[in-house]
C-alpha cells in the first residue's frame, strides 16, 4: 500500500512558476513509476508527466514539454513537478500517481493522491 500527498498548488498569474510536490509513504518508493495527471473543470482527466524509479526515463504530454520538469528524490520519497511559464490552460486539479509501468493511461496507475488545485489567471 502506498499513500500519496500532493502539495504546492495555488493561484498564480500567467508566466509564473510553481513546484508541486508529492510525498509518498509505504512500500519502497523507488519500486514505483510516479506521475502526474490533471483534470480541468468540464474536461477529461489527462496525463501530464511520468518518471521511472531510477529517473532514467521521463515522459511528458506535448502541451507541457519544455515548460514542466518531473523529478524525484528517492531518499526523501518525494516527487516533484516544476512548472514554468504557466498558462491559463494549465488550470486544473493535479494528481500524483504511482504504478508499475510508465504509461499515459490513468488506469495503469494503482495509487492516487487527493489532488492539489493549480489556478493560472490571465
């Protein structure tokens, strides 16, 4: 069993930066692929980014490439999402996830956090 807790969301202006954190507890953190999904009001949940246990492989959805960076600190059992050049379209609830494989499919991730709200004003 893994428990995930996101933090770092907030209200910012377009062009600003935020760093989301996801603290994990439970089984060895390094064993899991970690990722972020987001859901905006009235829209389907979408994949944002993911990272393998040893940080050797990352994946990003096209709309955030070059602006967002996913990373993890296995010693601290924490994953991060550095978000730069934020746009109003990035407004959503961001969810931390953990699973066994690197995937863009939400059903492939077993564990989910409660979510943290990110709001970007224009």
